[in-house]
């Protein structure tokens, strides 16, 4: 049952008319919420990640760190740097594999 559309239940499974939420209710809610969040942030079946890190791109393309750097430097492969981590769009990698990126 979705968490937001749920009535408050007591430990015996009945609705709590007083609206008091116990520690046990909060622990159960936390557990269910974490489970749902994990499912949302994991790439699902048929979905792929939109952004890939350098190590993932190197494995996918079977190239060395230097070759990946050359692809960045000569503009063949676009990237985004956040802090010290470089990310690449999955669609750009796909285009490169298909020979469409120049």
C-alpha cells in the first residue's frame, strides 16, 4: 500500500482512532519509506542510467583513461564535471558507439 494513502494503524492492525503515532509506527514507516526510495533510485528493468562516470565509460568503450581524456580534449565526447568527478551522458556514449558523434 502506498505510504501517502495509508491510514494510521495500531499494533493489532486496527485503525487508531486517537491519531497517536507510536515509535513502532515510525520505525515501520521508515523501513517502508527507505524500501520505496531504494526502488526509485535504482535503475529499473529496461532503464539505463542517464549519466555515467569515467570508469563506467571506459569499461563500456573498452578504452584507457588516456584515450577517454583525448576524447574529452578534442571535443568528441561532451562531459560535465561536478567537483572532481566527470560525468558523461548515456545518449552521447550511445551516439559515439553508433558513429554519430564527431
